[in-house]
């Protein structure tokens, strides 16, 4: 009789775990993955004139775009065609700040 009682309570605990995991997935993990997917797709969106990087590391300027192919031109003038899913991201190179733009601190400003 004791085994019959513990068998019923363990199945109810299992059901509670399944419900909690389902709620966690539905309210937290699913919206989060949808948001990440939308951000990935937005970062892959390029227009003619943008610089783009492919998944292989090739960086070029978009010169032509249609539904099947994206044409990138390298700095040397070579044009290569890629499928749109091969575009990893828009390439915005980081421009280092020059030292001339920083305000100079005066030595008398010790607070």
C-alpha cells in the first residue's frame, strides 16, 4: 500500500515539472529566441551601397541585389555573387577615436 501512494505522488510531481517547464518555455524561452532571430535577420539585411561581410569573411560593397543573389565588390574591383543567406552581417568598421578630440584636463582642476 505504501508503494501505491508514492507512485501516485511521483507522477503528480512529474506533471508539475512538465507544466512548469512548459510555462517557462512559452513565456520566456520562446519570445527570447524569436527576438534573437529577428535581430539576426535585421543584421543580415543589406542594401546597395552597404558594406557587408559574408560567413566566409569576405568583405565588400553591395553593388547588386535581387532575391537569388547578392553581388559584392571587393576593394580591388572583383565582383562576386553570393546567396543572401551567406551574408553574415553589415560591416561597419570601428573607427578609433583620435587623441586630438579629447578635452585636455587642466592641472588646477584637482577636486
